């Protein structure tokens, strides 16, 4: 481990233990008699029992007296906004969905282990133009700028989540936020996913951290936002099991032979998992935005000593700087002997590389040492001007801006370039090939959310005027109408973009084993309509893609010449059956036309039959069955080296419905969740759980799995 990696590792440990110490310090106050409960509008309140008068000053009296208590003076209200959002959101304290606490949502599919490559059931293409490295199999587990929350809270708040699963799987999530001053908030997010997996060479270790802060000047002219964020993803790749029949022949799943890595010696450490064969993805982002407004000043006198300053902007000057670094590496450094085949693992892995990737690798003393790596550094400066036509309505504005992007890439290459073929007579030697790029981007936005909040119109777009991604563009239009509290919102939207293929499809990338560059731009058009209200959400969408870019096998890149067209319908409903018994239903129907490389199930559903309610005043309970099912289809294969799902036409995945049972409860500020998964894997003949489903060819799901979790909220 390099000095830089050790330093980052120690910083992550220090942040984690600091948060633990902070939580322990808060417990003494957070556990005072009182209640932390959900209030209308999403705020959280805790009673402390302190007597205050109407001016929020503590009464000092030598006589015994009774006072009327004002709960609002001892309450905490928490809200947050996402970047560029006009809407205040609130923390969700609802029960009934274990996946809300877990790291994998219910509508995602993994390779069978938490932390492994994943994809959503509802297909969605990459809807971002401009530069893209092309590695997205682990995006589910990463922090991003788009999901960063900027909080505003009246008191320090900490939320800690811990989930323990079968096979030593652990998930830790920590959120702490507080207002340092009424107009300045700061906080930190931390997430750890550590899972050894139930099959060989399937261990994963993911560490994410994020520091966020937002500040607004006292007179509300100046505002600033800061984000420091890092994601470290280390995931072993086993290439799937060698044969399905081994699932029934072996009593322990860890004894089932796999295609890559083999049964190498593994040590489990919550903070660091050794990966001999697998992917190493590391990202770091430093984001800083500041703005200054010109407009109309005003003030509101609260009392003799307090004045609330008001300001209505007319013009805003905004500057955003973003520095990011990205590292993507696959390595196979394996040694030892397979007890089943009596062959060195290096020989077995080299056979896979020859069969799957048409690559011959050198083996020295039964040891294989192979690596591919792309590294990027990215800096952007964005200057924008906003104009607010209507005073007292900051949700109506016109924005125009320009962004300069400078970025460079380093690509690990072998001395035998252009072919990565290492013959036994030679040693494996590498060097970094470096390239520099730039982009100049023009962007604009028009937003009009009316004062009565019934209409919300949005038009935004950007155009790459010159540079590496010249002529890329992205245009988006949406119109939302609020009908009433019962019928909710109706939204229609249109998006069209033209984007350069991701850089993994460029011959310079070390992952481009076929040394072929895809040059045609992808063009994607999306029409969507959504209706949303308290009882149901209904979405209909059509996606059209030309020059669709993909890997047609384990390593060869290609672009589909025809038109890819996908029609999708998604429905989410809640229905009360009787008393405390409710049925939550999710439906997805999606259909592609013609013979194209996109593989999706025609139908997917999730049904949750839940007994839930509020019992004994402070007990909130939700328990029941969680069932998921999709129709048979030719599910994508997975390329471990590329970190991409690839189409295949030889095997149809036909699974039984996945059946889970869950028990969730909340008592004041404490939440407990229990889930028993994969009851459908029961083999009646042997009365064991070996009737596994498959998520991809050669990738079975685990058998019976138990997960137990807790979430605790602390307020100072």
C-alpha cells in the first residue's frame, strides 16, 4: 500500500471513530426523557422538559409554580435540498421497506453479493453528455454530487445505521449535521459496506465519505456550497461458478469452484478487504460554488433586539469550481492450487483470459500478475449569470453560463502494445500513456414555478462548443401541473441528447483490448409522462437510441446500427385490504422492438403484504411478506475485466419468485429491522436451501440469508 493510500485509509478510520465518539457523547443528552418523532411536514421533534416563558428566557423563581409549556421551543426541525433544487425535502421515517435502510434498493439486481456489480431492473441509458470514463457497474454504491444533501437544522442531528448479515456482512451508515450558525450548516456522511460473500472470490469492501457545508450571508446576498467526497470500491471478481451442478453437489457454497481467482487465502477486515482478482475503483471530488446577488433589500422587525433581513434577488453571479480524480483498475494476482482440478489457479485464470478475452498471459512460478488501469484528473470552472424577472419569486429565473473543462488521462499499457499478449519468453512490463483534453461548454436554463405552486416549467440544456466532446448536447423540457391534494401532480417531459461514446470504447484506454475506437455519437430521445399522488404513481416512458454503444462479448466493443426503441410502464400503488393489513404493489412492463443488444424482462413485480400500524402509543410496527418476480429472459452476461454487463443469446434465466419475510419496528428514536431472504431456495427433497435463483449466467443468488439492522437518531 502506497503512502498516499495509507494516509487516505487512516483519514477514513479517523472520521469513523470520531463519529462514534461523537455519538457516545450525545447519548447522555439524546436519551433524556422525551420523544423523537415524525411531525407533519417531515420535521423531527424531541421534548426535553425545560420550562421556558414566552420570550424563550428561563424563569428564575424561588417559589413553586406551574407554567404552560411551548413544545416548539424544544423542537428540532430538519430540512434539506439537493444541488440546484428549489424544493425542501425531509428525512423519511417510514417503515415497511427494508431496502430503504440497506445499500441495495429493491429494484436493483446484483451478482449475488452486496457490493458486487449491479444494474436496475428498469433500463435507463446514460443520460449525460460530455466526457465519461465508462465504468458504471458500481455506481449504485457511490456518493455523487447529485445526491448530496445540504441541510438546515435547528439542532445538531446524528443518524447511525448498522446492518449485520449472514456470512459476516456488515453495513454502516453515519450522518451528522448541525448548524454552526443559523446561516451556516456543515455535516458528514459515511458509509461502509464489507461483505465476504458466500462464494469464492466474491468479497467486497466499499468505503465512502462526504463532507458538505452551505453558508448564506446574514444579509442574504452571498451564498457558498462546499463538498469534499471520496469513494473507494474494492470488489473481487470470480467470473461466476464453473457449473450449476456443483450447487447441489457441494454442501457449502464456498466450496463451489469458480472461474476466476479460486479459493485463495482471504482475511476479513471491516475496513479493508484484500482483493487478489478484481476491480479497484477510486474517486475523489472537491466541489465549491459561490454566488453573489444584486436586488432589493428589505427587513422584518421581530422584536426590539431582533431584525430579520430580507432580500429579493434580481441578478446573481455564480462561480463553480470542481476538481475530481478517478482511478479504475482491474488486476489478477493469483497463486495456489485448486483442490478440485489439481491445477494452479494461475493456469485456470490464464485459460479464462484466453477463452474470454483472446489474451495470452505469462505465468511465472505458478503466479499470475496482470493489470489494466485508467486514471483521470478533471478540473472544471463554471461561470453563470441568473436573472429573476419577478420580484419575490426566486423560483422563476433565466440562467446563462459557460464552463471550461480541463482533464487528462493516464493509461497503463504493456511494452507489447498494441496487443496485450505476453509470451512466456518475456517479462510483463508496463508504462503510462498520458493524454490531455479540454472542453468549452455553453449552458442555459429557464425555470418558472408559479407563486401558487400549481405550475412548474423547466427548460435547460448545454452544448459542447469545442474540445474533445465538441458537438455533444443535452436538451431537457418538463412541465408539471399540481391538480389538488387528492390527485397530486401530473408531469410530461422530453429529453434529447447527443453524446460521445465513453472513453473505455477508445483505443487509448488500457481496457480497450481490441484496440478499436468507436467514433459515432449516441443519440438518445426520451418521452415521459408521470402522475403522482398519495395513493399511486404511474409512469410511462419511451426511449429511442441510435448508435447504441456496448460490448458485444467479454471485450469487443460495438455500436448498433439500427434504432433501439424501448417502451416502459411503471406503477406503484398502496391498497388497504382490511384493518392494519396493506398491500404495496410495484409493476414494471418494458418491451424492446426488433433484434437489438438490450436485454430486459418483459414484466417485473414486487408485492409487499404488510401488517402495520401504531400500537401502544410509541410502537410503530410493519411486518409481512416481500415477493419479487420477473418473467424469463436472456439476462445479460457479465465481463469481470471490463466491469460491464454484456448481451448473450444462449441462456434464458427462469427464476422462481423471490420470497422474503421482514419485521420492522420503531420505538421513539430507535428503529429495528429484520429480514429473512430467499425462502424460495428451499430444496424440499433435502430440506436445505440450494435451489438458487440466478441473476446472470453462472451467477447464482445466495441461499437463505438473514439480515438484522438498527437505526438510531440522536439530537442535542
